[in-house]
């Protein structure tokens, strides 16, 4: 059975689509059967493609096309549909915890909790920054997601 992971940020157009794309690739490369999605705690960008700067760095630095992704908002159903819900920063995590229904098996964390020495740190929001902030965001997210995918490979087994 596939392990399921929901990456969550505020708008679902910058950080969490990058994390979604990175996890798809790292999981595939590690042989982890993962269902991956992303969502925002806010609803401003429902139905929107990712920010063009996120699309650009995903392609240029990661070779990944995320232009077909579309924004959606975190919903109550996600708390039972996903094994892991991974927030990009503390504010996202606080919003997720505030929404969590009484019955939910989803394991909640922040992405950088999965990187030794980076526990509790935020993936900085690049939305109000420039392209250099998006480049840094991609590098931070991609490296952190590799750690997360390695944990999945150890805890949930592989297809191989
Ligand atoms: P994200 O960045 O949470 O990484 O997708 C943001 C995108 C949009 C907004 C805020 C953050 N916004 O306020 O519209």
C-alpha cells in the first residue's frame, strides 16, 4: 500500500508545490510507493497554477515541470486521507493543528524537523522575495525532502 503525504504551506503556490514535486522524485528514486499532494492553509489561490518563479526554479534547478499543479485549500478530509501532513513553517503547523479533527491518524510535522540539526526551523516564504529567494527555497526544500523520503523508505518499506 502506498504511503500518503500532504505538503502544506500558506498559499499552495510556492513552497508546498516545490515540496510535492521534490518528494515525487525522491520517493520514486528510493523505491517508495508514495501518494503525494499539496495544499494551502489559505484559500486565495484555489485553482491557480504555482507562482511562475516557483515553476522556473523547479524546471531550471530540478528539471521538474510543476506548471500543471493547481492550488487547493487544506480540508478536513485531508486529516484522514493522508498518513503524513508536513507543514513548511510553524504558522502553517499551528493552523493545521487548529483544524485537526478529534479523530485523525495523520502524523503532523514541519519539513525541516526531518533534517538533523534543523528541527523546528521554517522553510522561509519566498513569495514577497525575488528569484534568489525562490532558488534558495528550492535548494532547502529539495534537500529536506530527501531526508523525509529516506525516513519513509526506512519506516514504510520499499517496493523492491
Ligand atoms: P506559499 O507562499 O505559502 O509558499 O505558497 C505564499 C503564496 C501566496 C501568499 C502567501 C504566501 N499570499 O498571501 O497570497
